[in-house]
C-alpha cells in the first residue's frame, strides 16, 4: 500500500509542479487523499481500543502511518518551493481521524436477510431482489417504477418499516 501511496504522491507532485511552473495562477489547490486511506488501513493497528490491536506489531504500523505523512510533507515542500517565497501555503484537513474497526456493508446485510440476491456472475438478480443499496441510500425495487420491480407499491411502506426496524437492532460486534 505504501508503494501505491508513493505512486500517487509522485503523480500529484509532477502535476502540481507542472501547473505551478507553467501556468499563470493566483490560487493553487492540491488534494491528497491517501492520508485518509492510511488512517483507515493502519490506525486500528496502533490504537489499543481496536479489537485486533497487537502491541508487538503496533510500532511497524505506526511507522507505516508516519511514512504516509512524510510523503505528504515532501509534496508540501515541493509545492512551497515551486510557489515561491511570496506565496502563502496552507495545509488543511477535511476531517479528523479516530478508531475505525467495523465497516457496515449494507448490501451484504440486505443479502443475509434475503432482501438482495446475486447472480452467479456477481450481478444483482433483479427478479428476486426487493431492496439494494447504492451510495448512501437503500432503494426498494418497486413494481411500475423499476424495470424489473419485485415489490408492489402497496407493500413498499411495510417493507421499509421492516428494514428500518431490523437496522435499528443492528449492533457492532466489537
């Protein structure tokens, strides 16, 4: 993963320097997302609150996280130098980080409860699926609205209530 972060940084640095050196600019922004990825991947390994925390392995994972930050430091230094001594360089984060140990996979949850079905090729079996998730939303596969709707309009509200009740009972295993 660190190799992928390095490749991403190399590309961001090359693109940033090209813009700063070749284009007229008044405001330049560059977004580095791999710090977020690094925290999702490594943070639990260095946080004693995580259920799979291993104190003997934690220093290795902490070094990996620090390596990701050093990569960003390298980009900031390169941008600062290319922007010149009269420029202001500001580094901001879009959110903080905290422990993450469980990802709730809504489509897997819907599948376990027989709301969502898959074909053998990994595509959705629309002829049997009643609900599915896309993005941050759960959709009802409704007759008359969806091409292969399976839930009659008259049953939509009851199905939604059933799923909401089940979701309210969902708990984190840790």
